[in-house]
C-alpha cells in the first residue's frame, strides 16, 4: 500500500463560459443575478420559496404557511395546509398549456436515425 496522501480533493479552478445561444435563453443571466437570487432566498426564505412555489407548481389549495420551523428540535414543515397532486403537476398541467406537443422524452438508439420522441 502506498504511503502517499491525497493533498487536494475536488479542487478545480477552471471555468467554462456558456455558448452565446445558451445565454439568451437562460433563466439566470450571470453571476450577479445568481448572487442576488441567493441573497433574497437567505434574507426572506418564506417570500422567496412561496413565490417560486406559486410560479412552478399548480396548487389545489394554497398553503397556510410556507415554513414551520422548530429549530431546537430540527423539525421543518414546508407549505403546511397546502394540497397538490403530483401526477397533475408532472403530466396533466402540461397537457392544458402550450407544451402539450413538446417532447417529454427523446430516445436515441445506437443508429443515428433510430430516434423516438414521446410527447
């Protein structure tokens, strides 16, 4: 067995810029915006996560409280009193929106022309 010790773990200093066509369609456009989003999430998590939950998930009943936290016992309950349907959020809500015919899964076989799209 070698006596050499590992001196670094997961140290990577290189960075790679996204392609130009990806920048125009990105939801977060740069490090400054990402830092601002993180600050907002830390400063007011209830407002931040409540807003994100409203934007991204269909709720059949809105929550009474975004977060119930018992720090002493390390117990946390998110979106108490809310009701949602996971299957509806995964599938059905896309059928009634403009995404109905967008590919949900693109399968690529070994041959280049062996492709199947599932909507």
